[in-house]
């Protein structure tokens, strides 16, 4: 009986430590969303397959963006963004993009468009 109880206590202790470590990272999801909305125009345009030359004359307007931690407590994120690209020359086109992001322990986040397709 003592061996069984000790094993249960050991498992509970390990589970507690793992749970504590897994939940210690700050969730930067909203920070990344805000960065995409404010600073994302060129990256979104180029990510949608248009050239950086077009990115200089076009505008990306984000209509919706959501980010979530890939695993609770980690600094890896996946995002889905709905946006339009248009200009005085280009017809406005809607896109849906998948974005991956990482943040360091200091909260500095970097993101990139991994896939953007016409909506």
C-alpha cells in the first residue's frame, strides 16, 4: 500500500510541476493581433503573393484577426487573418491568411505569413 501511495504522490508532484511550468508563459496573442493590424500592411500584401513593389502602392486592411498560443504556456502562436488589399489602381481583393508567430521571454514577438489565399 505504501508503494502505491508513494507512486501516486510522485505522479501528482510531477504533474503539478509540469502544469506550473506549462502555464508560466505570458499569452501574447492580443499583442500579435494588434501588431498585425497596425504594422502588418506590407507583410500581408507580400504574403498574399503580390510583390513588394505593389506593397508600396497598395494597402492591406484587416477586417478580422485572431491568434492563439499553439500550446498553453509556450511562446508559439498561430493566427488567422481576414484582410483586403486594394489601391487606386488595384481592385480590392479579400484574403485569408495563416500566420505563425513566436515571442521571446522579454515579450518581443515576430510573425510571418505562412499562407494567404483569396477569400
